[in-house]
């Protein structure tokens, strides 16, 4: 079978940040890497916290002027980050700004988690607001000065890897 693009990235060299994972027509998939892949300490996004972050992230970006350009926000199965899909009419700089704003929104958030009621969510008890805030507090300094020039994957991530 053909190998999918995200499995061709050498995760051994991938650092925290925001990268363009792929472009499909007018859709850009961003790789928002929040944890170092395959780290020896086993430091990954905790399930309940990433679930809450997903609810807050998706709600925030879909309530901005860019809402019509947002396609999807969701966690990676490996629990090292999120995929953020937008239309290409949203510039890379604006996508970065949205992520920065989202992280600050999560840090400052109080109240009921959007979509957190039983009838709104398939796993409504699996939430951790404080954990989501901690993820955002750890990631915001990484993203604070991120620029569109940093969106392409670094060369070492694109290099072939040994089996």
C-alpha cells in the first residue's frame, strides 16, 4: 500500500511548533506539534486534557471572523499534537495568529466547557480543563514568535530515515 504523507516525516527530528503537513487543493493541513515525538520520558498529551483542548480550540476558531475558512481541528492519535485544517484563503500568518489566540483563550477560559454536556459529546465525562490550560501554557511560548517562514518542515524532518 502507498505510504501516507504524515508517515514519511522523520519524527525523530520533529520539534514542537506549527508546520504545514500537506496541501490538498485549497485545504492546508497544519501539524501543531505540542510534544516531542517518541520521547523517553513518555510525556504525551493526556487524554482528558486533549479532549478539553479540542472542544475549546474548535469552538474558539469557529467563532472568529475566519470561521468560514476553518475545516477541522482534532488531536493526533499519537497524542503529540493537533491537526488544524484551513482553506488556503487563510494565510499562514493568520493561521499562526489564530493558534496563538486560541492558546491564550484556553489559558484564560473559565466556565462550562463548550459541548461538554451528555447530549453534546460522546464522552462528556472525559474532560480536564486544568490539564488543557497546562498544555496551552506550555505551548504558548513556543508559538509566541512563530512566523510563516517557520511553517515548512525543517530539512532534517524531510530526510529519509533508517528502518
